[in-house]
């Protein structure tokens, strides 16, 4: 039996996940409170978001390497998907220079498409029971912070 299959989030995953939200929240608050430099705070927020989106994309590379029960096609699909989040984040950063709200939307959509990919994988593979609830919460807070930052540059 998978030792992480229980529903309790391991302490390290919980604290590191929550800690990873600190820059999202701090940068969104800075963008709200420092209107004169809101674009700079939002650019920093977008850069951090792109980095984190790349990180969560890498999870699917790891799953493709380690999860039992995937067909060769499913395993290849996870490898292929794992490189999409960094490309989405990179494209959003480029778009930030031209259309900030489009860039914000791209990054938020990237996070939610990745969450949907997580759900698809969870139907086919044994992932820890705590994984999807943790990812949902982290994705929700990150997305809301990115949205707040984006609204400050309108």
C-alpha cells in the first residue's frame, strides 16, 4: 500500500505549500496598496506565478516516471503535458509587456488547466488522497492573487 495514500496532508507538504503562497499574497497586497508601482508588483507576481506553474508542471514528469498502472500512451501524455505549464508561464510573461490582462488570464487558465490534468491523472493512477484537495486550495489562492494583481493594472 502507498504510504502516502491516507487523506492527511503530510506536515512538510502542508507547510511548504502554504509557505509557497506567501509571495502570491504579499505581491498582490503590495500591488493593491502601492498603486504608483502596481505594474511592477504585478510583474513580480506574474514572474513568481510562472515559476510556480513550471514547478507544478514538473510534477507530471515525476508522475510519468513513477506511477504504476499507466499505459505507455498515458505515460507519454504525462511527459508531454509536463512541459506545457512552463510554456504557458513563459508566454504569459512575454504577453505581460503587451497585454497585461491577457497575460493574467493566461496564467490563471494555465493553473486551472493543470489542476484539471491532475484530476485526469488521479482517475487513472493512485495518487495520495490529500493531493487534489491541496492542489485545489493552492491553485485557488494563487489564482485569486494573480487576478487581484491584474486588476490593479487596469
